[in-house]
């Protein structure tokens, strides 16, 4: 009997679950979580101990290609996190490959002053 193939998104969710079993954000070092849809990229800085989002940025706020949006989101999330006193974070790529939009967001966040 042949089993049904898993979808691309269900495979990503299982990868993300494996990572989330290990990676958690604290008040001292919150988690920078990235989500990517077909149109937009979004990022949140999350304190998992309290279950609170400290800072967030979404692609709807910026114009341009998806990679340009990701760069702008990385810079914005770094600025917003630093305004709240956050210097270091744990990067959670959300089960996506570290390439393209995810890499652009991470590089821009590092350039903005976040350490991870």
C-alpha cells in the first residue's frame, strides 16, 4: 500500500517542530521567529517564557521585491528590538532553508545590530 506524499508545508512544519523542541527564547535572549508566505515575510521577537511578542515587522509595511522586503524587515526588527533593549536573540528560521529571503532578513538584522 502506497502512502500519500506529505506536502511541502507539512514537511516544513515538522522541521520547525524539531527546531522548536530545542530553541526557546528567554527574557535575556528572545527568539527571532521568521514566517514566509507566498506574498510576504514577517518576523517577531518573542519571549517564550512569558509568551509575549516583544517586537514585530511584516512585509505589508514595505514595498519592493520579496528579498527587498526581507531586508527591510530585518532592519526594522533590529531597530524595534534595540528600542526595547534587546541586543542578542536566538534565530528561528521556521523550518525554511537558510537562503534567499531568510538569509537576507538575517543579514539585515545583524547589520542593524542584533547579535545571533
